[in-house]
């Protein structure tokens, strides 16, 4: 089993921070009481969940009673969207973008089948939103706008403050899927009027299977899961105490490490990207490089397949992702790259590198050294390569 990969796939999932593991272990080994119990043994777990809720709230500069814990980013997204539709039942129009993660995309496609009128905001070749389309479609009939804060494939950051302000002016609810933005860029919600925001633990060095949803005070909320009175009746089910406490610690660390993420991680990402572009012909960067997550680089290599690149990278224990949806059983290129108008073949030859604070200079130098040979080897085998 590979234990020491060069892990450049942090938008897929992240390593659990050692401090987070230390923090959560006692809640698996020793403090296993149910936080809703009357006895002190369980009750003390409830106190630690309370601290974790405060840690999550602090990352957004909001109040802890505006945070509810869920099982993942997908659950947070579904809870937010379905709640908004119940809050404004007379409005039948909803807006999202063409580049959302399947957690939102599939849900909106399903709502369309159920009779909602759905506007999918298009993007340009750099992945930037068509703001005119957004404003022309936003109306008094719009119940909800759900737009991701940053794109998982290209790292492109959307103008969430402006989008939320315009949405609020029409009396609609604004939700953002901030799963990729949290911990990488400033997500202070004091003057960004989003009503609801989703996040996922495993994208910020907490374990898989825990997430959170911010619901702004005075935003009516209808629970997705019905049952017990956990989370003040907003999300039933016995709390995943150890993972919630882990998420609290991860948010505390994310706040401390934000500067490192924005300077050091960005420096390494830029070094990798610049070197690839300078040393390998016929490749280009996807997305809005001026408004982009500091850790993400999506690069299309012409004349070859992304999956083949990943297989050769894997021989050097370098982990990244491709730009196709092959994990879902289809070999279609990613809907994000297709929406940006990236040519079909180039979209197929796309690799997404996503770094974290755990990457080192030596690792990046190693990848820089290996990439030209990997690409050349594949091009030498390609019938399309005339180089
Ligand atoms: N939204 C975005 C933008 C994501 O990147 C992901 C995961 O890749 C999700 C939602 C889903 O999060 P989870 O895996 O916690 O359900």
C-alpha cells in the first residue's frame, strides 16, 4: 500500500490533520456517551460539540447558533435548496450555474423534472459567470439562487457578495456551495449577505462524512431529516460527535493557516504551473487565473488523454485528477470544461493539480522534473501528435 504519495488531489479530499486526529480520538475511545443524554458522561460530549460549533462559526465570523452539522457537503446542499423551496412555495423559478458540482447540478436537474423553471447561468471561456444572463433571469418569481463560491475543477472564484446582494434585492434566498472555498480564501460572512452556506469536512483536513450548513439568523429553515430534536430540531439524528469535534478543530486550524494557504500554497502552485507551461508545448491553464483558489491548477495537455497521464504519474506516486467524469462510469469530458467551450480533445487531456499546506518544495520540484517526460512519452505513442 502506498503510504507516502505526492498528494496533489486535495480538491478531491484532504489528509486529516494530525492535530485533528488527536482531538477526535478521545471521542471514539473514551467519551462515547450520547450528547443528548441526561448523565454527565454524555453531557460533556455535548459541551465539546458546542465548542466545535463556535470554532466553525468563528471561521465565518457568524454566531454559533447559525451553524448546524450534517453528514457531508452534499447533505448541506440538499438541505439548503429543499428548505428554500419550502420557505417560498409560491415562487417557481430557481437559478444556478452550468458549472456546479453534481451535488447541486443533479438536484436542480431533478427539480426541473418536478416542474420548477430552472435558469443555468452560462460561463465564458475562462469560467466566469455571465452576469447579464443572471440579472436578466432573476425575478420576483425566483425562490432561490444557488451558486458555488469557487469551482472544484478550475478553482475559479465567483463574485458571491454581488450575486447575494442582487438576489436579496428580489426577495429570493441565496445559497452558496462553499465546499472548495472554505479554508482557502476569506469567507467572512459579515458583509456578504448569503442566507445559507455549505461546507464539507474532508476538504479541509477533517474526516470524511461530516459537514456543516450555515443558516443566517431569521432565515426560515425546514429540516431535511426529520426525527429527533438534535441540532435544535433542524437536523435529526444522533450527532457524529467525534467527527463534529474534528471539524471544529479543522476550522480552527484553517483560520490559523489561511495566510500560509494564500502565500505558500499559492507560491508552490504557481511554480508548478509556470514550469509546466514553460517546459511542455501545447498545454494551457483553464479558468480565471486572476480570481482563483490559491491551490488549484487545471491544465489541458493537447493530443493525449488525461487518464493516461494520471496512470504514468501514478507510477511515480503522484496523485492528481483528470478532467473527465470517468469516475461516474462515463468517459465524457467534464461538464465544467465543456461549458467553458474547451475543445473536446483538450478537455479529455486535462489534469487538475490541487495542493495543500502539506505539500513541500521537494515534492513540487519532483513533479516538475517528471511531467515533461510523462507527457512526451504519451505523445510519442499518440497518432494525433505531429510534434
Ligand atoms: N460541492 C463541491 C464544490 C465539491 O467539490 C464537493 C466534493 O467534491 C461537494 C459539494 C460534495 O461534498 P461531499 O463529498 O462532502 O458530499
